[in-house]
C-alpha cells in the first residue's frame, strides 16, 4: 500500500492506495506544525485502512514555500569561482557574493586550484564553479575550506547541469536556503511515521510532479517548491483520463495518446485556486523563479487566483483576502464555500437537498447578511467563475478538470456558465493526495567523457551522485550509450524506482580533440533520463 499525503497551507489530505483501490482517505485543516498535522492525518488513515503493509509514504509539503514567503529562510553567502574571463554579470544572489579563485575549463580540466580569501558570514553557503558539472574538484576544494557543517553548504554540482552559470548560481543559493527548513520537515515527518508505527521509507514530491527518496531530494531541496500545486494537477490529470497512461514506453507520461492530450486542472483550495495546463501527456512545467526563492529548476506551470472556498465575503459581496470557516461548516461569516453551496443547489435541485459542501441551510443563513441568499450567492459566483474561466482560457485548451474543495458543486456552477467541457472525476476532492501517491521517480544523468585523458564525469540531477573515474580509451559510442542507460537506471532504482524504468537518451554530442594536427581523442557529452510518468498499476483501480 502506498500512502500519499499533502500538507498545504490550509489543507492536509491523505490517501492509502493499493491494487485493490482506495483503501482510506482523510482531509484535515492545515497547520504550520508538520509533525502534529502529519501524525494526526496518518493515525486517521491507518485506522481506516486497517492492517495493511505500507510500502512507501510520498509527501508534498508547503513548509519551505511558506518559510520563504514569510522571510524566515536563512541568510546565504554566495561563493562563486567563475574562472578566467568572467565579467561578473548578474551573479549577486543571496546576502553577499564572494569571488573565489579556481578554474575548470570547458573540457572539464582543472587549470587553477581554489583559494578563498574572504570568510563567509551567512547562515548557509552556496558554492558555484563555472564548469563544475564537468569537474567538481574546485567546488569541493572550496567546501573543504569552509568552517560550516556539510548540511549548511550547497554545491552547484548537485543542481541541474543544463542550467547556465548564472542560473546555476541562483539555484544553488535556493538549495542552500531551503535545505535547513526541508531538513526539519523531513525529521518531523519521520517522527510522525514512528509515532503511528508506520515503518516505511519516506519520499518527497518535487515541483515538477516527480518524486525521490527524502535523502536524495535533500541534496537539491529547492526542487520541492511548488510541489503542493503539482500534486493537485497530477492527481487531476491521472483521474481525468485526459492523458493515455496504458503503455509506459510510448510517451513522456507513459501513454500511447500523450501527443494529443490537452486539458486544464482547476484545483479549488481553501485559500487559493490553482490552474495548471496538461502538456504532452503530463502536467505543464516551466523554468522560473518560485516562491520567493531564486531557483531556476523546472517546476509546475501553475497560475494562481488569490481566493478559495474559505475566502470571506464583504458586506457588499466582494471576495476579500481574509479567510474563515464557512457557515456551512459551522462558521459565522459568509464565504465563497457558502456561495458555492447555495449556487449549486439552486442550479441543480430544490432547496433542502443535501450538499457535500456542508450544511446548505447554514450557508443560506450567513448569506442573508448580504441580502437574498440566492441572489448574493450568484453575484459572487458570477465574479469568481468569470475569473476562473478567463484564466483557464489563457492557460490551455481542452477539458477543465475540477478538483479540491467542493468539486462537484463547483463543477455544476461552471457548467451553467460555460460551454467548455467540465470534468469532475471520481475522487476529485482527494486529487492532491492521489497525485502524490501516483507520482513516480525520475532522474537525469549527464556523462562527460574525455577520451584523451581516459576520464569520465557523471552528474545526476537530484542525487548526490557525481563520479570522476578512469575509463578505457577509445570506448565505442554503443558502449558509452549503454553505460549512460544502465547508470541512469541504477540511480533511479536506488532512489525508489521499481523494476526497470524506461530510459531515454536525450543528447549525444562529440567534439574531436586535436593536438599537433592529430586527432588524439574526443570530448563526449551524453544526457539520459527516466521520464516522468504515473503509477499505472494503482491508477486503473481509481477510474
């Protein structure tokens, strides 16, 4: 059994899935206390699931993003080793920038050893060398000079080698700043697992909709930014059937008709509404700054509207920034949830019928403060659905797939106001937790080979895995591609992939090394990855 858990800003959701289907689910109010929230959620899930063995727990958490938004991330010293001929343009990330000596050339050869004349003063340190993905030696030399614990130092060799130098500097600063908070979250999560007697490995969802074991993700912790939004979108993608997910060898999401798949995930939260496109059979992703942290990792391409079901309505019926418990759930103030409950009821069936949004009669009572309840509700719904539908048109084409809070009611309201196809899948209210449970491991590997020197450097994005080894000179292209494929699969298995995940070679480039007019070797760069997919063995039981 796999447990998927989302700890968001205002909502915590969890599911237990196995090949027999959905075994248990729970949704609780959000809390800044990860350990308390997760302990309560897990205890509820385990009681409802009964005596079943937990294979793994996959967690998405908003804790680092909340810390960034609150300005409570640690200060960071940004140490760069730009090498020769660098003009220093746009490198000032973090709280101070220190330039160190040391150089690795474009071939991956150390031409100058590291030297550091200025002592960093930040709480954490980010170290970035110009060509570190091809040779990490200079970065490692600088790290050895620092009087900081290892978990307070981030090296750019651990980031995405595809990033240019400036973007890698920014991302390394993001990793350094996020790691302490994520480390605390992982510790709290493991304490919660122990408290409820769950003996299973912990995995973390990343902002691109894929997972890794907690230890590996802590090496590149800024990857988790945006993971809560990714969870909701991934769950709605899987539940909707928008993407073909039957043949893992046919596409980037593991589906035969992924090339034509399109749609938009609309996740209605308690404080915010998130709209995400589906692209090429998976959730849409983009490279950009995320959650007040200067990371350039690829993450979910979500657009956010600043209201949710718990947003309070003003006396004039306008949606405000304040949040409160809806009247339908025992609160005293009128909220968007109350407007949805009354509006859906008036659209669908006579007053007095039950709604999954809560006590509709109570919603009508709190809405009387704004005038006639039905009129007030429809005015609010006209405003928010106009904004939702306009944003959805900007984001993507295809069906709008609704999930989150009160999805059935909100789907009814959208259908009454739009000709666009609206889907509300089974289990749509649990889409964020289901997205966690269905996510799979991915990894990207870069292999840089200097056949003249008989040297190989392997760099794995998202894993503390960078190897520099001697190799036989004159290895064939077939042998090199096979090496990259096998190594990528080995690393993926080590961080949680099962069986033999598919591996794609995405880049293969060779440059001749000429000396004294003689071809003495080649510089070879091979990139390979395990593409993002959905756990189809569990998905088929949910549709």
